[in-house]
C-alpha cells in the first residue's frame, strides 16, 4: 500500500484526510483513483485533456515524477506520493521559475541544458532558483549578466550607480548606443528582459558602500565581482566573506585579465593582497586603457564559474588564480592558499565588520564596472 499525501489546500475534497492509502500499481493509476474516489479532486489535478495542470507537481518519496518514470512510475509498499499544487501567491497560469515544472517554452529554451545529463531538468531548476548579484554592469558585468540570464539564472541583482557613457560601449556589451546617458542598471535590465523573461533583474542603482553592502549582498547566493577600483574590491571581498557567500572575482587591466573564486574559509583577496597599492600607483582603465574584448573573456569565465557553483559541477576556480595575457594568448594558473595571517579570513582576524574603504585605499569608490 502506497500512501498519498494531500496538502491542506486539497483536504476539503478528501474529508480532511491528510494521508490516503492506495493499492494502485503506478502513479497514473493512483491519480485516476483519486479522480474517481474524491469528486472535485480530479479537476484540481487535471486539465480538460486529462493532463496534469502545469501548476501541480507529483512526487514519489520527494522526487518529482518527471525525474522518475512519470505516470508509469511503479509504486511499492511504503512509497509516499505527494500531490502538490502551487500555493496561493505562486503563479497558477503557467509554471513559475520556482515551481517544479517547466512551461513548454522553458522546455524548449533550456533544451540544450536539459539534455546534458550533468544538468538535466534538476540542474535547470537550480539555475532558475539561483540568485546572483553582479557588482557593476560594466566590462565584466556585461558578458557575465548576458550569459547568466541566457542560462536561466532566475534572479540577477545588478549594482551600479553609473550612467552609460559612449566610451563604455567598446567593451560593455550589455549596453547599446541608444542607451547612452541612461542608468546602466536600467539599460542592463531592459537588455536582460529581452534575452530571457524568466530572469528577474533586481536593480540596485546606488554605489556599494559599507552601509549597504551587507544588506544587498545578503539577498543573493553568489557574488560576481566586476568592480574596477580597489575600494570596492576590498569592500566586496570583506562583505562576501563576512556573509559566507562565494565570490567569483575578476579583474582587467590593459591587455591582462585575472579570475578566481573565493570560497569562504579557503582564502580571500586579502590573502593575496593584504593592502591596496598606494593611490595612483595603479592607473584605472579610464587612465590606462583596456582592450575592449578583454573583459569578455574574463566575464565569461566568471559566468562559467558561477553556473558551475550553482550546479555543483566540475572543479571550481578555487585556490587557483587564473591569469590571462591576451597579447601572448597565454593562461597561467597560480596556486592560492588561505593565509593564516590574513586580517580577514586568517586565524586571528582583526577585521570583523566592514571598514571605511575609501580611507583604507586612500581613493574614492569610483564607478564600478571598468
Ligand atoms: Zn584572506
């Protein structure tokens, strides 16, 4: 005898019973029995064509039947079937990204992901449920955001207070000519909405500061750093560590790029560079120039690492500092280790809260997004 769990919203149709016993041989037979034995219940589960409503999910032992054999899933003794409709507040006209079933359009849009055994429907749902924040909608944030949205990452926060400038367009490919003068977060949101309506873009049209960083970053699972100044870089590093969030880091300068992933407790930016260079010692992209295509390479590496982290796939770029020399077309990988002396993530940390990064770096929080 399998049992069926009936959620509270449907119990009015089962005389209040939360669990029903059934000797049905498979899921299809069990659903058919529910339809016949409990007037009204069938209409809650099936549409006029006899298909399950898109807003109803069926699980066997907490696994979606899509992952099993669907209606043909054999039921054995002590199996528990659960019939779970979207609850009030969810979308009932088509699957929401958070729900377990794909709309027909989603099934097509993500078909090349879903067909990969390493991703499948389960992985695609993880992407749809993931929340990623991009620090900067500039050179690195542009390609990262485009690919993360295309991949179906469900929530993308974008932090940038700057407006699109004509001089941005040779590398910040999320922004178009028509958007010069508009806030970058608005330009980015419009572009991402066109790429994938499944992605909710959360605009943060403000500079990231010690006052707001914890509150903003805490809303997300993963932080992607596309900042172009040391003050913001240290701020993001410290906030991500203090919040215990993975930080997918990237940086560009002239013809060189760098990328790595900092997992809390496995090293941080301060382990490599305990303190910033003196103000003015390292020029910005605005001062020194940058090859326009360069951030594309690094931003796509950041997007790749982010997707891998969401899916738990492969070997992340943790403990490895990837250096890219576009002129030689060379990649170099340097081993990174957590520094026990690190003031943030070391054995005796002295930084336990965010500090004043403009004072620390002797430089202002310039616009993000080089
Ligand atoms: Zn550290």
